[in-house]
């Protein structure tokens, strides 16, 4: 599968300017002459943009995000009807691929006798931090609403009310004649940034709410749209010219069940025949980059960038009759035989600051491979 993300640094509140910036980086504008392939040359089947991609995130005194409902009101979009949706639909049709993009959603009440507030929003209206998924013909496939809110989301958004994001995405292949056979269906889980963390940081870190549902749903592909920031005081040596490996390692650890629980899904993201000796789940971390200045002097937020496209692969140590030698078999906390080795494949990873396309063709050899076992922590990128 060919997958692309766009890592960039949106300007706060400049929706049209950010759309133009994204088009330039993707080389969708005729005037772009930058070196390197554009998105049309890469021919992705899936394009993913960050959380709140075109609005940016607004700083309060000490943290990022919109400080109030009033501050975000001018940028709220009804599902499928705002500038973000228009861009996603137009881009999906032009590229003939699925497009995912984050945006601030407003769900208007059908009718309300109450007068709106000074912001023009009724008390019965609801706002969400959402991810719109559009198909290659411009149709809306899914509108996922962030379930686990970061505390700065709570100033304006409600928790998603539609459950975890899941959809069996259809991808058109070119190696078959019949229409039915030309479409491969890939069970896909969707999340937004904080969703991969423990609920409100109050649940146990080992609850693994998001990653467990990835396995339980039989997902072969995971899309995580993010605006993941660095600690308030980054390390003195941090200059943004390299990936932030501490952040990358943390993301991997939030998917720890994929390294310990046996994957039971059927099929493969690349449409290959069932492989009894190997299974993999592809994960797309689509983060933003850049720095935002705060309202107070010397206050700012830096985003971690480090957008990556990886796969966690399990290689089974089993004979054809599925019997495991006793000395190689152990039981984990889920009661599952740990009879496999684990590899983490990485096709592309951006630095913390760069604005560019992150791309993977998962049928090609990955640039990096980190190896481990189900019984030991994987050697990620420490």
C-alpha cells in the first residue's frame, strides 16, 4: 500500500493560507518548482494530515490549543460542509485516493428555542475535535470524534460520542479484471493524538484502551492524526533537525499489546494471501511540526514532528501443525502463547521541524528495522 502524510506547520487561524501552504508542499499548485516528487507522482492510496490541520492550535498562557469556545467559534465547521471538507473532497477526487484530515466540528441542534450565546452557539449545539475520512470519489466514509480529550481540548470540545473510529476502507487495485475483485478492503482504526494515551491520564498506563481495540477489531491499518507537542522545556541539545526519538519511542510503547498479543486478523494490508507465518499492522503517525508563540513573553510550544509510517510485524515460530515446542512457549497476561518474534519496520520518518511529505510503499523494503521478541522490550530507537 502507498501511504502519505503531510507534516507541516500551519499558521494559527489562517485557514485559507494553510490550505495554500499544504497544496504547495504537496505540489498541487502549478507554480511549485521545489525539488523532489510531488504527491501526484507518489500516487498514494491514502493521504493523512494532522489534527486540526488547517486551523492550527491556539496557545493559552501556558499551553497550546484554543483557550475558549469563543476563540474557536470562527473556525468550527459542520461535518462535510466547511473548507476542510471541501479541500479533502477535491483532493481525494484529484488524487483518486482516500484522504484523512483533522478539523474542529460543530454539530448544530435541529431546533432550539433558546437564544444563542454571544458566540452564536446554542447550548444544545455540540463541538468536537474530529477527523474526516473521505473516499476517492469524494464521498464521506467516516467522521471520527476524538474520545480521549487532552485538557486543553476540554475548553471547547466534548468527548466523541460515536465510539472508537473504525471503517473497512476500500482500495482499488489494478491487477484484476472484475470490479468486485479490484477492490481490497482493509479494516482500519482511526485515532486522534491523545486517544493513544490512558484516559485523562487517570486510567492505568497498562489499560492500553486504543491499542487493545486495534487488535480486537481485526484492524490491519491504524491512522493516528496528531498535534503532539514536546515538553515545555525541550532538551538543551534539541534543534529540530533530527526526529525526536523519545517521542517516537513513547508512541511505540503506547502500542505495546501489538508486541505482546497475538494478532488474529485475517488478510493483509497489501492484499496478499493469508500468511500463516507472519502478520503485520501498519501504523501511520501523522503529526504537525513547528513552533507557536504564546500570549505571554517567552512562552511557546514546539511540536514534535517525527511523522512516521511503520509496521509492527509478528513472525510465528510454529510448525505446520501449529505445535509449539514447550521450551519456546510462555503465557502472557492475556493467556496467549508468546510464540513469535516481533519486528518494527519503518519506511519513513520526518525530523521534528521539517515540512514535507512522509511516504511509504509497504511492498518495498523499509529503511529501518527494529527487532525484538514478545518476551522482551523491542529495540526501538533508543
